[in-house]
C-alpha cells in the first residue's frame, strides 16, 4: 500500500490563517469530488473559521480519561477505519492527553499516512524543534509542544501562510483572534511587532532552506552540473597574498546587493602552490570572511582554474571573484594566467576580475620550483629521447668539419635537455641511444660498433657516464622540489586548521569537516572503543561508538573505512571516499592528533560546566558571609540598643518613650526576620531543597494579603485584580513572598505621588501578574543584573538590605513553574511580570496557539 502524502501549512505566529487555508483546501477537494473528512480542527471561537466547517464531515473526537476528567482528542483509529482520501488535522505539534496511544499528534499523523491516507495539517514555526530555543530567546515564552523538523521536511508540500506583523496586530486589535479582555496582554507581550518580525523571518528562512534542499535533490537526481542562479552565491578566490582583503570586501559588497546571498571564500593549495601564499595572510583573511558572515574553505588541486570552478559548481555559485594578475607583462605573454583560464572555462558563472594594489607589480618572491615531473613532462622527455636524438644525429651527418669531441658535446647538451624535461629514465635512454649513434656514424671505423682508437672509446664512455650522472641529479632535484612543495602545502593546511581550532570554533566538528574537504572524502568519523580491545573487533559495530562525523554515511567501525588512523587504544579516525596515497598518511595522522586534542578540550569544557555550579555555590557562600557581616549588623544593633535602654534602671522612661523603643525593637526584629528568611530561602534554592506545596490559588485573595504585608509601604501600592481570572498553580506562602518582594522594590523606587499598580490578565494557559511602577527604570542591558543575589543596581540610593529581594523572587517563581521578567513601563519605569500557569489549562478560554 503506498504511503499517504502530507501537506503542511506553516505560519510565523498564531492567527495568520493556517487553519483557514487548510479548511479552504479541504473544501476545494470536496468540490473536485475527493472524499475529505475533518479529523480535528480548532476554531478557537472564530466565526469565519467555523463557517468553513459547514457542510464538511467532522469525525467525532475520542475522550481520554485523565485524573477523573474526560479530555477530547483526535480519534486516529476511527479515521483509519473510515479510510477517506484526505483528512484535515489541525495543530500538528499538539501534545496528546496522558493515556493516549501516542504522546504527540504528529505520531498519530504518521499512522494515518502509513495507512495510505493523505493528510493536510498546520504548524507554527515556533513549534519546530530546531528553532524552539531561538523563539524562546526572542519572545521570552517557552514552547513545550514541538515537532521534529524532519517530520515537516518529509512533507510533499510545505506552504508558508504569511502575513505582515502590522496586519496581524490589526487583526488582534479588532478582536478577530482573542476575546477583548486578552487583547492588551497579547499585544504587549507575544504579539509585539519585533517578536512577529523575527518569527516571520525564521519562517521564511526555514522554508527557503527546504526549497534549497528540494533544488539540490532535483539537480542530483537529474545529473545537472550547470549552475542554476536561483539564489546568489558569491565565491571569492584567495591566493594567500595581501590583496585578499580587498577581494573579500568586494565580494561581500556584491553579495550584499541581494538579500539572502551567500559568501564563500576558497583557497586552492597545490604542489607548486600559488605565488606569494602566506599562512598569516590566510589566517587573517579567514577571520575577515567569517566576520562578514561568510564561510572559508580550502581545497587541494593541481589545476587551480579547474579546482576553483569545480568548487564553485559544487556549491551552485553564481559569481566568482578573482584578483587581477600580479605577474608582470612578460610573464603574462608566456601563459594566460589563472584569471584568463578561469574566465574561459567558467560557463554560466559570472567572473569578476578585481584590480588591486598588487596588480602588475610582479612577484615579491622568486617563483616556486616547477621541476616536479608531471605526466606531461615525462611524455615530452620520452619524445625528445626517441625522436630528438636521431634527429640530431641526422642533422650532424652532413657536417664533415665537426670533430668527434664537438659531436659528443652536442649530444651531451641534448641529453641534459632531456633530463631537465623528462627526468632520469628518458635521459638515460637518450644517452644510450646517443652512444650508439655516435659510435655508428661518427667514430672510425664508420658504420660499425667497433672503436679503433682508445681515446675515442674513453670519450664515448665519459659521455655516457656524464649523461647518466646529470640525469640522475636532475631527477633527484625534481623529487626534492616536489617533496618540499608538498610539505609546504601540508604545513599551510595544518597552520590554517590549527588557527581555526585555537579560535575555538566548534573544534572537533570543524576539524573533521576540513579533513573531508581537503582530501575530497565522502565521510570522516571519529570512533571510540566501548570496551576492552578484542582480537578481531575492527569490523564489529557494537564495539565502537561514533563520537563525531562529517559527511555521510558514517563508518561504524575501522573495518568499514577506506583508511584509518589509530590515535590510541580507544580512539580511531576512519575516513571513507577514496584510497589515500602513502604520502597523505602523515597529514592524516596530524589531523587525527588534532582531533584527539579537540575531543579532550570538549570533554574538559563539559567537566568545567559541571563544576561551575560548585563554583557558583562557593561564590554564594562568600557573598552570604559578607552580607551577614554587614547588612544584618544594623537591625541587630538597633534592636539590642532598644532592649538595653528598656532594661536600664538609670533612666526613668515615660510611657511614650517605652512605646517608641518597643516599636524600634519590633521594626528592627521584623527586618531581621525578613532578611534571615530571605537568606534561608535563597540557600534552599541554591541547594535544590526548597519545599513546595503547589495548589490552586485565587489571585483576588493573595494580592490583598501581599499588599497588607508591605507594612508602611502598603499605602503606595494599589491592586486591580479582575474577579473572572482562573486560579493559578502556586504555593500560596511563596507566591505572597514573591509579590511582597517585587512590590516593595517597586514602591521604594517609585517617585512620590505615584502609586505602584498591581494588575493581572490571562495569556494562553498562564496568568500574568504585572507590578507597574513609574520610577527611573532599568536600562535594557542591565535588566538581568537586578536578579543577581547580593546586588543592587548601581548600589545607589541608600537603600538597605542584602540585595536578595528580586533574586529570591525570581528563584521562588521559577521553582513554582513560573517566570519573572522585567519590561518597560510606557512613559517611564519598570513593569515586573510574574507569569504563572493556570490551574485548569483546558478551560474554555482559547489557547495562545492557533496552529
């Protein structure tokens, strides 16, 4: 049975119209004669959405019992039994009620698809697992319901339902999404214009990424190697010279002209090496590229133009930026240069030749040796040996005036030329052929291989010996030059990689990626042995654990690799893709050693992260001792002075004096009691042993009690709590402590004549308590500092206390499952928002999400 097809409507935020679009598609399917049913749709009380359901078959929901309550969920079994052609399922990321067959609704959808039924569903971008943490940073609202990205990526179609932030906020303000009592809270919180703009960009980028994947898959399936300029990608070629900075900035400007264009820098390392390449320049230019938002790549290739174009086509680049040649005019006459060859072979890729300060000034250093014997040179050497030597003999036959010594010198010159071009063996062949031709044509008696005179024989033997010696020396020099050039290229690669690791840029993953890139491998895997070494465990996947991988598919054991390096008894670096030359083993071993170092660094960093709480605890204890020695001394001294005065028999205190002394003692002891309670609670929080008694709590009871507990500050606080708010889940005593600390802090910093306002509203499945003051406010960059223990912002104003109020309030709030966040009060001041979960999250008020 073929699997059903999935279509997903993706939105940036609740209310953009995903459910409306899904129902509209369902109605179009009905009009075309398809069998369409509604598996589950949440209308959230919206009339226009409910109107689309009229005339459609809606399958009943299934009740799931949980703690005595019946919770309605989608009936997956009924849908499969009904077997429609198409089913509409809203809110793909929804978490099912406890006791349901599957924990998540997307798992129900997978079952429906496996049954061969097509599904249309909806999801918001903030429910995608890959961007969940980013959304929390942007909006400050955690999203507990998520769906794996892969589930949505597997969909046959993903359609973005888009709406500008301004239009969405207008829909909200007009009451098209939520009831009127929720509009102010939602507009000032989740639906801020900045939040919506950021969520919209995330949605657009996610969809663009999926489009890129589809395009690459299509190109691969159809064998398309030509560049398709669907998205601008600019590649800048770096030689390692000082002109690279100019090229990078020019390429960045070209990429910046198109929104979303990519910037890539590539350096080609070859045996001869580009002229003027310097590791210091490359390291600086790599940093510059990454600072400009691009990526740096390094490849190995003998033919630089072809290597550049292969890389550019591999990343589907549309433009290639090259520097104008630094060579002089005479050098350009001998060969066209990299720029000219690249332009001639570029095809559909636009090539930009950028002039710079180094253009035409010639090389600053002598060119590297070109004595390495390539295949072309060896063929040329054999041609000279086989054809050139006989041609030279034929040319000298008519010249009767030349002596044998002159002829030997001419042949020796030919052999040296062959050695310089083709190396040892073509030169030796030319020497032996020259010896035979000299003997046959020019040494008496002619036309025989007999040498009549001893000096002629000595001359011929000397010729052979000198020719063989010269060819051997030339060949040895060529080999040494090749080895030196290769060593230089290896050192250049390792220098760049070492700089990358030292900068701490995801060292292990980066190293494996660079190794795969350098040798054009399919995958690179770092393996760790899980048990003791065995006699033949190299091919057993159960013995090895994959620590890190670049590319794919990964090697499950050393036996599955094309080459491997044993780092130590437990670590092995395995590579797959092609067999490496023996000369490449040294570089591979260097990579392996760096990978081991990077792995140790990552593990040490994790251990340091685990040890950080202990360090924080030590820091807390130190600060606690400092606070006790300083801030607790004042109330103790005041209470002791008052009590000692009352006990004194030397002074006859009046009734009014006694009352004032008792009041002073009582006030000091109350302050001491609050300080000690805060210190003890903070210590319990740090130790994780704070006792909680979470129960349904009514705010209309807690807020008045909290205001009364403020003492002399109660007159500066005003409460306005709507009676229709649902109960929240909290510890009543701890919530009162939180509100007292927050309100007291607001009252102390509010200017005279301005009261602190305490109000609350429901937002989704949470209730937000807002403590609003009109004081000096807190700069945005310093808002997190006010929640640090033993800190008072700026330590100004002469306020007493150990600076634990807000720190304790946030700690207690988070311990109860809530959040405490600061916001700006319109007109100046700070609004502290205490957000707590409601007692019955499945009430009749619509949820925040409209997926």
